[in-house]
């Protein structure tokens, strides 16, 4: 399956960003700490190349802390890249990311520093902005593509920050990258096959976090031999049944994905610097 989810407003936003980025001093790129490389839009990387730039590994409270530390070291080892992991709904952590970015800008105190927040859908850009503003200035939601238009907010210390709509790219490859993004919630549920996503995520968890699977689904007698067996056991135990006692795999898959996205599995990461879903080289 090649995932394609590219609503019209994303193309419009891409065209707008090309011009808008030339007018700002710095770029705060918000990534999902659970899959920092897969959630990096290649277009945004190219667009921000000449600007002061900080990669924010957001939702760190959902990610495996040991793996997040590996990602920080991985990115910080690259020329011109600064990285910080945060939980965007904590104001002090959001300000740490902004302070790090502003420290990279040669600023004239009499002139406002213009900062643009970019990233793919559902990485928490608007949540970070609300934390920085100290009030709700941007719509948030646990679904992708909530922000539809660029928004400007003036902060203290003579800083203007621009929140932009999340944009993906037309065709997401390789297949595993699209599956990981869908499992994390970055792609609209209308564009995915829940069973395929759950099968992929289940196999990943059985391989990397078998203890988390057993802890969450304590009705299991032993670790399932594969993802389909896991989904069948979940469906049977949680009453996802059709007439005749047949397991409703779609319903079981949806339940599994919802619990995974909400953090009920514990802190997990979908990829590590050694095992990623893309072979693209990361450059600044």
C-alpha cells in the first residue's frame, strides 16, 4: 500500500510557505519524538536550509526516553542542526525550544525576531504555540490538519511566531514510513486501512516492546506469535465480535490503534537511528 493523503489546502500551504519562509529569521521544525525521521517532511528540510533551525522532538512523553536520547545525539552530531526533546503542553519546555532557536539568531533587539513553526500534521505545533502564548491562540485536536491557515502571534521579548498548517508530501514512500505515520495519527483515518496499520504496528510492538504488550493486554497467557494473533486475542477479549462469534478484525484493529496513539501502551518509539523507515540522508 502506498499511502496518499494530500488535501487541497496542503498544496496551497506549500506554495504559501515558499514565500513566507524568506521573511522569517528562524524555523522551529516540530517532529514526532516517536518517529523523528519519518515525520520530517523533505520539502520543509529544503525550504529551511538557509535559516536558523531547531528540530523539536515533541510528544517526548509518549516516546521511549532511551531512544529519544539516541535521536538527540544523532541530529546534534550533524553540522548546523540543533535538537531538543519536549512535551509541548508544558510551557517551560516549549520556551526552552524557543530560547534555543532564538539563541541561534544574530538579533537586533530593536527589531522583532520572526519565527516560523513548521511540521507535518498532528505533531503538536499548535499545542506548542498555545503554551508559548499562555492562552489558546491556535486550534488543537487529536486529528491531523486542524490548522488550515497561517497564524501570527506576538510574544514577549519582541518575538513574532507564525503557526503554519501541517503539510505532507503527495506520495509517502517507502510503504513502512506511511504505515508508521498512519499509526502515529499523522494521516487522516479516512485514508488508511485500519487492519493493515494495526498489523504493522502490532508486529513492531511484538518485536521491540513485548513487555509492553503483555502489560497492556494482561488477559494474554503468552506473547502472541504474530500480529494477527494479537489482534484476534484483543478482539476476543474486548468483545469485538460479529454474529456467530466471528472476530471483527476491523473493530479490533481500530481499538488497538486508538490505544497505541493515546499512550496506553507506555512510552514507545516507532524507529531508532539504526532502524528507520527511510534511507534519505538528513542534511541541513
